[in-house]
C-alpha cells in the first residue's frame, strides 16, 4: 500500500497547520520517497501504514518530522512578493548607486531549491534594471540537494510550477515551450550558476562576498546552534552595506546581535551593524 | 468586488467560487460559455474580474476576450484565462487579445490566490493572508 489520496490530503493539512506552507497536489509523488526513511526508523515498512500511524498517534514530534520531510523543497516564483518589490524599489537602487564605479554586483540564493528564487531575481534585474546589462553581475544558487541543483540548472518547469506566482507576461517573455514543460531562455539561464553546498557544515568553503544574500525558508530546519553558526558565516560573506534577506517567518533576533533591520515595501532586510 | 466565472463545467465554477468565498469574495456571477458571458457583461454591472475558460461551446473564451475588448467601456474589467490550454503560443495569443493573466489547469487553490495577488485583488501573500485563506 502506498500513500492514498485522502492520506495526502491529511499530509497537506498537517503541513499547512505546522508550517503555513501549502503543498501542491503535484507534490503527492514526493510523499513516498520522503516518508520512507521516517517510516523505517520506527519499524514500519509501508508509507501508507506510516501515514495512518501518524494520523492516529497525534505524536507532535513525529508530525514535525513529517512536515520537514514534506516541505523541504517547496518554493515558488517571487515568493511573498514584498521582498522582490523591496529589491526593486530600495535595495538594488541603493546598491547600484554605491557600486556605480566598480559596476559589479553579486547575489546569492543560499538555499535555492529548484531555482525559482534566484531566477526571479535574474528576471527582475532584466525587467527593471536595463542599465545594469554591462555590469558584472554574479548570481549564485546553492542547495544541499543534488537533485534540486540539477533541476535548477536545467531551468525547466512544469505548468504546476509555472502557476505559482509567475506573472503570465514574464512567462511569455522568458520561457519557451519544452514538451509539456517550460524552459527559461538562455539569456536568463546564462546569468546564473547553481552548485551544491551544505549550509550546516561550517566553516563554509571559501566564497566571495555578496551584496545580497537570500537565506530564505531554510533556517527553520535547523536547531538554534546551527542557525547561529550559519548567520555568523553569512555575516562574514556580506559585502560592506550588503543585505541579508530571510524568510517571512524567520529572524536574526535571539540568534545574532550583529544585524540591524531595514524595512521597505513591508519586507525586512538585515544589514551588519556599524561599529 | 465582482467576479464573473466563465466555464462550461459547473463543477469547475463551483470549485473556483468556493475558493473565492474563502478569501472574502462573495459577489460572484457565472456563465457557461462566451456568449452568455458577453451578454452578462453587456447587461451590467461590469465585473471587476472575469475568470475565463478557453474551450467552451457556442463562443470560446478567446473569442469572448476579443469581443469584449472591442468595446471600450469594458476596458476596466480584468481578465484571467483559466484553462487546460497550456502552450506558450496560446498564452501569447490570449494576452495579445487582452487577457491580463493566465492560470493553467489543473491548478491548486494557492496558485489561484497567487494570481489574484499578482492582479492586485488580494493582499500580498504573507502569512496573514494564507492564514485567512485556510482557516
Ligand atoms: C523550503 S526550500 C526554500 C527555497 C527558497 N529559498 C524559498 O524560500 O522559496 C528549502 C531548501 O533548503 C535546502 N536545504 C535544507 N537543508 C540545507 C542545508 N543544510 N544546506 C543547504 N540547503 C539546505 C533544501 O534542499 C530546500 O531546497
């Protein structure tokens, strides 16, 4: 027996309740592979049976593990919208004026999943900052999952994924048909680079400094000590005056005293405090 | 705000209507094909938003968009195609005809809400709004 439809509905509700993340129906196929290790760990060899067990047991700890396993790659285009509005109206104009002589900009999506976050930035730059076309812009995405890095690199997305937050006008402009999927144009794909990296394994390998670090919806998976170490590493990779962006439900407070907040367009960015 | 749902599937209209009601949109009108939709729009009041299927009997969704865009007085109406037509070329045609957005079937609830946010009909997709949607 595998995960049945009504069981997936239960998983969707559970994930929503615990993480405010909405698992799309297209993620049903993930249930099997994601939950198998958890099932085995408690001596159940069948995922359907495992879900039934979770449902009956009301074991909070177990529910949390299930949520983590299921949400781990969830992402969408221009996620939460406001941070991207703030990038457009505040963060990027500020960086452009400060870096006008060097004409270099670097942005890092530190848990890039299937790539929508970094590509959203690339599209935003293309749409709103044509004056930067002759700048040296480096856009790096990293993720723990090799599978996600490969998917991001391919730049190919299903219609279910395209539906999530991507304006149709951008679909037309920056994608072409590829079977029943959509493929990002080479103009955008050639601007970004993805590689594998484990944020939890500190100290990090040598990395350049970045003007913007997107560290979104990943700290939630770590314990306090790991969060602290990651924020400390991230701080060291921020260029002077650079911006750190976390997920909507995440914060540096209680984890690091070295950041101050900047708000714009209803989004909160973090910058290293001046001494 | 007033929404017109144009789809020949009653089940689809009721699913979409249910999602709209969840996010506080109650002024919902329905039409089963493009012609009926055109009649509704002409009779008024003009909806703020029309969600339009493509393949329907009598008059299809694209022809509806073309017809309605001929009339200057309906220009304020926002149109989103909601259809299984998923080819890039079709999306280009629909936007060229005057649709503003495009949602590909099948879609989930959150995708519809994302699109309404893009169109400015619901608040930004922060925790609060999705909370409200799923409560
Ligand atoms: C929920 S997604 C967030 C994607 C994107 N940043 C966003 O906000 O939409 C979390 C991602 O973090 C990645 N991840 C989890 N643990 C990680 C780690 N230790 N190092 C790097 N990436 C990790 C997962 O593979 C997953 O792709």
